[in-house]
C-alpha cells in the first residue's frame, strides 16, 4: 500500500532498531492525537498565538517520527509564524495542513489494520 504522508522507510528503520518500537510509537501517537488536535482547536478559538505555536511544535515532533518531511516542514512554518505573533498567517497555513494531518492519522490507522491482517495470515 502507498501512503501519501507516512514513510514506510521510517517505520522499517524503527523496526530494525526494535521490532516493537514502530507499533509502540504508533499507539502513543494514536492515543495522544485526539487531545493534541482538541488543544490546538481550543487555542485557535481563543487566539492564543504563542501557545498555538508550542502545540504545533509538539505535534510536529509526534509526526516527524514517521518521516512526514513535507508536512513537518509546513508545521515548522506554522510554528514560527505563531510564535512571532503572526496568528492569522499561521492559520492560513494550518487549515490546509490540518487536512494532511487528518490524512496522516488515517494512514496510521490503515497501516496498523494492514499489519494486523498480515500478521494474522
């Protein structure tokens, strides 16, 4: 299966280091992801630019483990704009990036589902 955001090479590298590491990292991401997005949405509603930048930074770290270079580059731009109090500009980049973030989240779910089916076979 081909993924738009998820890097299978990054996952393979994690698995070489420790066969259970990739699964552990995905489970941590999936556990924390809903709260990360909820916190980001709350910060958008109260227009807290600096904290929004900090939360984007944390999300970028979570996603970068999986080799999402293009998405992480965009998140870095959003983070820097937000921390520079350019909130409206950061949001102009965030909304299209949010679609990619959601796609990435779906890809993690798909990967885990396919891995379960593969290991069950």
